[in-house]
C-alpha cells in the first residue's frame, strides 16, 4: 500500500480547526504505521504497529522477526501467530504503552502532537477497524483516545 492518499483515504478524512479525523497526509505521523523507533519489552521496533503485533505472542524469537519488517508486513504476519490467551484483556494497555513510548522517544513527534492543541483525534478508517478507530461513523476510537491522553500528559509536563 502506498503512503499516498488514496481515494478511500480522502473520502474518510476530516482535517479542520476542531478535528483530525484520519491519520493520512500531513497527519500520517499519528498512525501506528508511521516509521519511528519504539520500545516494548526491552526490544526496539521500527513502528508502534510492529511492537503491537509482536506483543501478540509470548515467543521472543518470533518477536524478533517483527523488528526487521515493515509495519504493513507486521500486520499481515500477525495473522499467522498463536495469539496469547489474555490478548483481549491487555491489548489496550499494550497500545497505550507503545503510543506513549513513541512520543517519549521521538521528541519531534511529541512537539507535533502538542501542536494539535485541543483538536479531536480520531483514527478514521475505511478498513472496518471499529475498536481502534471509526469506520463509517461507527467505532470506539481507542487509538484516538490514547493519543489525546498522551497529549494531555505531555501538555501538563
């Protein structure tokens, strides 16, 4: 998949004075697929997506594979994993940890996050992810909520 804006991406995004809905184009850096170093469980990954997908397994040798592939490949490869039993209970906390680390470890991204002010951040998407984002107006937007909490944390520092 290209990083260029597709027609599907353009159709679902809203970037205005109150909202950043859709982590595409100038806001691609909010996406978990944005390449930047993050740490999880004493290992470094090339994106928060890679770290998140690696965390689905307890096999540390398998996790190493996720350190060497693209974010898109990590998403695809994760479908082959034996997912740890408690995944549904811990996935939000793991994502929170990875997103926090992304903005802790990458100060230039932290400054960009702070520059979003009080805008509502929504992981608007067209691939039916209604847990982490919103598709066709439906979804929990958990990634957006985490991003706004991380922004609030850094604003108070």
